[in-house]
C-alpha cells in the first residue's frame, strides 16, 4: 500500500482535468490516464499482497492460540495430577505419623519389658549372692542333704544359668529391633516430608506458568484483533481503489472519444503532486515456526537431538523414558544415555556432574539449572541462542526460552558441561 495516497491524488486530478483537454493534448492525456490506471493496478496488487500476508499472520496467530490452549490444557492436567499426588502424600504423612505413634507405644512396651527383665536378673543375682559376692557352684552343690538333692541342685543351677543367658540375649535383640524400627520410620517420614516440599514447589511452578499462559493468551488475542482490523482497513482501501480504477477507465474511454475543446490544461503539476504524495503501508512479516535440530560436538549432538521426536510427551513424576514420559532430570539422563553417556537421573546429583562453566561460555549440550521450588530444582539441556529443551511439569517435553519470562527469572547462571 505504499502508493495509496498518490493514487487518490492522481484520480482527483484526472477527474478535474479530463474535461479541459485540448485537441493537441488529446493523445497525451490518454497516455497519462493509462499510466494512472497502471499505477492503481500496481497499488491494488500491493494491497492484495498485504492482505495475503495479514491473513497468513492471522492464521499463524490462530495456530499459536490453538497450541497455547493445548498447553493450558496440559498445564491444568499437570496441576490436577500434582494436587492428587500432594493429597496422597499428605495422607501418607498422616498415616506414617500414626505409625510413629504406634511404634512409640510399642517401644515403650519393649522398654518396660527390658526393665522387667533387668529386675528379674537383679532378683536372681540377689538369690545367689552372699556378703556382696557370688555363691560358688560347689557351695550350692555340696549343700545338698542327699544324692537326689545333689542332682536337683546341679540341674537347677544349670537351668538358671541357661535361662539368664537367653534372657540377656533376648534383651539385646529387643533393643536392636527397637532401634531398627525407629530408624526405618524416621527415614520414611523424612522422605515423605521431602516429597511434599518438592510437590509444593512443582505446584507453585505450574501456577506461575499458568499465569504466564493467561498473559500470553491475552496478548495473542490482542494481536489477532489488530490484524483483523488491519485486514478490514486494507479491504476498504482495495474497494476504494477499485472504484477509482473504474473512474479512470471511464475517463480513458471518454478521452479516447473524438471531442472538440477550446482550451488545454497541463497535467505535469498533477504528476509532480502524485510523486510528492506517495506513501508506504508497512508490510506484515509472518513468523514461521519450525523445530530444527542443533549441532554439538561428537556424541553430544545425539544427546541434544534425542528428545525432538518426543516433544509434547507428558511430564511424569520420576519418569525416565519416553513411555509414559519424563521428569526433568529423567529426561536429561535418558537423552545422554542415547549417546552412550551415563549420568545420574536426579537434579541433586546432576548439579555436580562434569565441570562448571559460565553462561557466557555455554555451548549446546551443557546442562542448565533453574531455581524453581528450590535451588537447582529444574534442569534442561542447553540448545544455544537462549533456548533449552526439558521436561516441564505444565507442558511436558518442550523447547523453552530462558531469555525472558519465568525461565529468565529462575535462571541463576548455573551451567555444567558433561565431560
């Protein structure tokens, strides 16, 4: 639409001057009108091209909206699953606390039993002690009044000694059982509490992404409205030019017919006015979306590109394979395993893998960490140009931009290079 204003001026001049052409300028006037007609046609072609680009841009926005709606749907599903997992974990924590209480009662019973055994041993020791010392085996035996009493005494001493030994062994076994139960229950409770903290962090992350998606959706809707308005304006201008084109065509037909006129009028001023009034309509550029692979060094390229065929695969807590899906650290570990490189599958272990490099020196294939629900709580594989690929709790496996928005805010510069 760079010549719309010029065209309107041209036709205005033609409309005013066509009635005053002289016989000498008759042929020239027809040529000028034909030039104006060609100019209008060129302008209309430009408007049609602009319309085509506007429609293409609208189509791109509609695709973006559709993809965003799917992302929002995945976000909602992830939120529901994480909330369900949170509820389940909270129930497990309560059940474990009850188990702790039950074990504490059991421990108290065992400790009472141990104390009772101590008392029994004390009484037995007292019964075999005299003047603060032990009664010897011979004193017990030779105190017998008859051979039968002698045999009974020997048997009694042996049984008591054996019983005391077994009681002591049982006492030590009970102590160890109590200590083991305490350790197992405390460990399980700590694990559940840590899982709850991670789930709370994941829920907070999903909520943040949900808000970001709402803002993005509103922005896309505004962009769509602007493009639709622009399209309507272009259609109006094209309609106006079509009308002007018809007028010029009629003027050419009138000018081509034999006429008798007494004066002539110069049209050179009209041409100069037309040149001075030319303008441009900004052309809409359509952003074409594509997912391309990234080049790295050696086997790292395999690790970088391993996930592209699974983009959109859902986020699965603890997932370490494409089926049913990945969590963030599980995906990173799996991707490197496709290149024959073995690395851990937990964020806590991955943050110490390889060597630390500055973000300014980051290369495709480096690991990038984000402070989400905790320091270095999320990890992905750097692709270059501020992009990374990773399993996100709200969108599943996806390529994300770490130069703006949520990921920029949570990236603190921690980068590791797998050696």
